C-alpha cells in the first residue's frame, strides 16, 4: 500500500540518482539505527518485505534481539551491536536514524543527550561520507508544553531547558538543528519526522509509557495508574501508520519537518475507558501524582503530511488497541520470546 511512493516496485532512486524507468528496481542498502526497538523493528519488516537490504545498528539499551530474530539467516539482513555515540563506517543509500530511548522512564534513568547529539552527528557524518539520504525521527516533544493547539510544524514550542524531560526534548531539538545544518551547509539530503505518541505490538512491556502501562495493568488485573487528574490529552497513533509515513517521507521530495501522528485526541481517563472496554470492563482506576513538566495537551495538525506526502493514519485507537493486546497477552502470560507482526 505504498501507492504514492516514488520508489515503489518499478523505477527507483539510489542515493539521490534515479534508476531509468523500465529497469527493475534494485534493492537499496539501508541502515536503521535503533532497529531492534519498537518502531524500528516494524520499519525493518517493511523494508525487508519490499526487497531492500537492511543493517540494524542497535546497542540494545531498550531494544531486544527478539524484535528482529525472525530475520536472522536472511542474507539481506544484518544486526550490529553498536552504540551510535561511537563512529561507524558503513556503505549505504539511506539512513533511518531512530536510535534513542523514547520513554520518560528510560531517558530519565540515563539522560541521552549524547545519543541525540553525538549519535546524530555521527550518522550525519556517515551520510556525508557516502552520500546517503538521512531521516531523523524527531518528536512532538520539541513542542514542549504547547501553547498552540493543535501543533503545527511552524510552531517553535515551549520547552523547559533545565527540567527532567529536557535531555529528551532539547536533545531532539539539537538533533533537528544538526540535521538542518548538514543539509544547508553540506547539501546532505535529509528528512525530519516529528512523531507523536505511537503504540503497538513489541512496545517495551514496562517502559512506563501510558498505553503499555494501562494494557499490561489491565491484563495483570492491576489498577490502571492515571497520573494527575487524568485530563491531560495525547493523540495515539498505531505503529503501522507511522511506518508508512516514515517511508513516504524518506522516498518523497520534502525535507520537512512533518508531524506524523493520529489527530484523534484522548484524555488519559478516556484512554483508560478504551482499555477497560477492550480488555476488562472491571479494571479499576487509581490516581497517582503526575510527573514534572508533563505537557497538558498534544494533538498533531497533519495538514502538511496529508498534502505533501499523501499520508494520513488509517487505524483508530479502538481498532489498534486489540492488535497490541494480543501481543502483550502472549508476552506476559505465554512464550516470553514471541513477537507479533
Ligand atoms: P525504543 O526504545 O523501542 O527504540 C529505540 C531503539 O534505539 C532501541 O532498540 C534502543 O536499544 C536503541 N538505542 C538507544 N540508544 C542507542 C544508542 N546510543 N546506540 C544504538 N542504539 C540505541 O523506542 P521507539 O518507540 O521505537 O522509538 C524510536 C524512535 O522514535 C526514537 O528516536 C524516538 O525518540 C522516536 N519517537 C517515538 C515515539 C513513540 O511514541 N514511540 C514518539 C516520538 C518519537
Ligand atoms: N562519522 C562516522 N562514520 C562515517 C563518517 C563520519 O561515524 O562514515 C563520524 C565522524 O567520526 C565524526 C562525525 O561522524 O565524528 C561527523 O563527521 P564529519 O565528517 O561531518 O565531521 P568531521 O569528522 O569533519 O568533524
Ligand atoms: N501517564 C499516566 N499513567 C501512566 C503513565 C503515564 O496517566 O501509567 C500519563 C503521563 O502523565 C502523560 C501521558 O500519560 O500525561 C502520556 O505519557 P507517556 O509517558 O506515555 O508519553 P509522553 O508524556 O512522552 O507523551
């Protein structure tokens, strides 16, 4: 379903150059940093399925080998244990740069400025050396606790530079700056995605994010922990919609930044209700104090991605949640090694 994607089955591009029409598309060589993580592993599945060769670079800080184990033995797949903070030499056509712990629990435990700054610099250096196209997975967190709603890409954001979330927010803002500097100064081909809250199978079980928390809690018959008054909002995107958007962005002509998210906006109490409907109507709700600097609301304006990438999400929260629940059920109660597609 990559209808509008230029490099789909037939004619294709290779590091900026074009393969003449009529020639069969040659698989691209693609590196996915953070490819053993939640989003990265789903992206790898799609790239392998369309015939590309994929190198995953991951230090397994939050990712798991299990997420990509089904590709072991495929000659078009390679897994390298490597921290992107260290330089690396590879020969590739495209770089999807995802490496970065994304959950507040993880990034507060181990502030990740180095990964976002030095790691991004190294991947841009790699893009420069081999002439590869570079895609950064930035975040809606660059908008901070937004004073504009919904958030449009032209909004500069409202970020606390010295708070507990700053390592992530400011780290990604720096990564965006580096990306644009390499683009303007060195003519590197770049793409920037600002990803809004995403959920789906293979999410880390205990990473503290709200959807994984509620789903695991409901399955384990524990109370759903709602932080604060539960009236803060988020917009939840199913992972396959995001992967489609990332690939369209990479193959398209536009640098971005592009918001990639589902505009369906829910309070945390409404999310808890959807989880109750989906898993256990008797699940109890327990209120907990909220964390510092928690954004009060968040919802993407996706007009730009709709217009320029021909992209919009197609899976609603009520459709996507059950797909994640079956994976979580298996991982919590069944074979710990199982991975869902
Ligand atoms: P994840 O934690 O599941 O995946 C991140 C991967 O990066 C993991 O496999 C981890 O081991 C790896 N990694 C971390 N630091 C590394 C390093 N220094 N060197 C090499 N590998 C490293 O998170 P995810 O949800 O899949 O997020 C992927 C990307 O998307 C991240 O850049 C994140 O900031 C961004 N993002 C995600 C969301 C979301 O809701 N999931 C929202 C906004 C942005
Ligand atoms: N780099 C890398 N792989 C490469 C090329 C560069 O990891 O194939 C790293 C390099 O070690 C440096 C960073 O990317 O730390 C930025 O590289 P660039 O060439 O842009 O900057 P310079 O090395 O000239 O400071
Ligand atoms: N949250 C919650 N219960 C939880 C975990 C999180 O109510 O068990 C809230 C959290 O305070 C925030 C929202 O859910 O308002 C989204 O948090 P998450 O960490 O998933 O993502 P982010 O804050 O990065 O958007």
